[in-house]
C-alpha cells in the first residue's frame, strides 16, 4: 500500500481537482431542474457516506498498523521539506496527476484492507461473545449459589420452627428455653464444623489432583508431546459441542424448575384442601359422636316407651275384659243402691258432726285439765 508522504501537496492537488470540477459543474447546474438537482444531491450524499465509511476503515487500519510515534514523526515536517513543498506547488499539471496516481490505492490493496478489517472485527466479536458467555456463566453460577443459599436458609428456618418453636410453645420456664436454644445452636455449629472439615479434605484432594495433573503436563511438555493446531481445533469443536449440551441442559433444567414450581403450587393447593378436609373430618367425627350419644338416648327412651306401651296394653286389655264382663243391674237394684248410697252419705255427715262435737269437747276438757294441772302445780309450790 502507498501512503501519502507529503500531505500538504496532496491537499493542494485535491483542492485544485475540486475547483476544476466545480467550474465544470457550474455550467451544467444552472441548466438542471429541481428534481435533477435533488437526485444529484442524493447521489453525492450517498457517495460521501460511502467515502466516510471507507475513510473510517482506513483510519482504523492506519492506527492499528502505524504506531503513534511514527505518525507524529510523519506529521512533523522539517522546514527544508516545507520550502520544497512551497516550490513544488508551482509545478505543472502532469506532475500533480502523477502524484495523485501514486496516492490512490489499488483495488487489491483496498480488498486486503477490507479483508483484514473483517477478520479483526470477527475476532473482536468472538472475543466479545466469549466474554459475554463467561459473564453469563458467572452470573448463572452466582444466581444458583444465591438460590442454594436461600433454600438452605428456608430449610434452617423451617427446622428451627419445627424443632424449637413447637417445643417452646407450652414451656414457661426461661432456664429450659435457654438450655434448649443453646443445645440447638451447639448442634448446628458442630454440624457446620463437620461440613467445613469435609470440604477442607475435599479441597485438599482437589489441590493434590491439580498438582498431579500439572506435573503430568510438565512431563508431556518435556517429552515433546505438545498439542498441535489440529488438536486445538478438535478441542474447540468439542468445546462448542459441550457448550451446546450445557445450554440444552440449562434449558432442560429451567424447564424442570418451571415444572417444579407449577407442581409445588398444585401441591400447596392440595395441602390446603387436605387441611380443609381434615378440619371437616374432625367436625364430622364430633357430630357423629354426638349423634351416636343421641341415638343411644333415643334407644333408651324407646325401650322405656315400649315398656309403658306394654303396661298400657295390659291395663287396656284388663279394662276391656272388665267392660266385656260387666252387666247392667236392674232398675230396682239401681234405685235400692242409690237409696243406700244416699243413706250412707247422710250417716257419714251425721258422724262427721259427731266427730266435730267430740273434738270440741276434747279441746274444752283439755283446756280445763291444763288449768287444773297448773293450779295443782302452783299449790304444791306454795306448800
């Protein structure tokens, strides 16, 4: 690629070309209509946009290929070169045309620059994609860790409520509560210490495995068993396949989590229904118990009623027998019996009057006797 050595000379040539093109266009522009002028402006704008994109690509390529120190050295022009530039301005048009041809890039050079920029852009996109995937994996790992921590916290809270809160509901002594809490927390701390020891042992085992693998890798490097580019390509292909499998597994895991959430919602609804049915069952059991007691009471009353019924039936049969065996007396017997009944009533009234008179006499005699007895008692006291 040919780069401009004298930037001032190139600018002068471009300005002269632009001025000559403008002078030639002034004549034709005056003869154009408004639609043609609008079309010409649109074409010039599109060509300017294309040239700006090309210039931006060339500037980017130039900045990447030429260091900043060399760029500054090229931009700082010595005074002798400036005098030569001022003298060269008065050269002929043939000289400027030759310089312009030297300053232009060929189609092959432009294709090479575009191809390199395309490759650079692809590498940049691949790097950005790799960084994005790495960030996404880190965020997913952080999210899974947070979900695990949340699940562990909920589990600990539920265990605490199940083991301690239900135990402490009926307890009133503070010493028992404190001892229970201390024992619970000591057990939890002991379990955490055991888990820490287990994880430390696992970490130590992983470190030993890492050191072993590192040693094997060093031995392979010393033996000359280095990986080639084909192996790296194969590893990249396998890595992409594994990444696709991991993405598929992550999608399956997400689907399973969604299914688990829906199942948990259904399970909670069934649990609420079960609790409601248990409460209704308890209520029905109590009602059945009360109904059974009422049934026993009704059965006792039924037996008593049946006994009364049997007695009434026996009495009724007796009365019926008496009625069936009863004979109506004659009229004379009825009159005689009525007369006897009247006579007996008269005698009874007479005896009742006699009894009243006797009671009155008895009372009078009793009072007299009491007075006599009292008088005799007083006389004895006087003697």
